[in-house]
C-alpha cells in the first residue's frame, strides 16, 4: 500500500509541476504583461524571459521522459532557486510560490536520484 501511495503521490506532484510550468513558461513565451513587467524589473532583457520560458516548458516535459526525470526536476529546481532569489532581492513581494515549487522539484529530483549514475 505504501509503495502505491508513493508512486501515485509522485505522479500527482509531477502533474502539478508540469501544469504550473507549462502555464508559467507559456505566459513568458507569449508575452503576458505581468511576465514582461517582471522581467523588465529583473533587468536582464527579454531574451532572458524567452530562455526561462523554454527551460520551464522543456524541463516540465522531461519529467515524463524515462531516464530524464532527474534532469528535468533539477532544471526546474535551479530555475526556481533563481526565482526565489529574484523575488527576495529584486522584485518582491513574496517568494513563497517559487519556494513551494522548488521544494516539489527537489522532491521529484530526489525520487529519481538513481538516474544520476547512468
């Protein structure tokens, strides 16, 4: 029973991450005004918004590719660490959503840590 809970719990977390990052990455790529303003505040230019959107969508897709789930989760974790730092030091007001997504991505990466040695 516990194994099924872990298996399906991991699937639910991966599905939530996929949804969140497809929506967020898509918003960055199509130029939703809030995303444009956010990346204006960060100050790296809009090329960074496009790169971030591509990374988010690509990494979310990797969560479902056998043997690549760790790398997808690790990319999302790195992206969210950058988001947390951006919220804390540049744009405010709350880094909590990014922190929660970081924790979920870290959990998925940990669950697939055996892929590192392959």
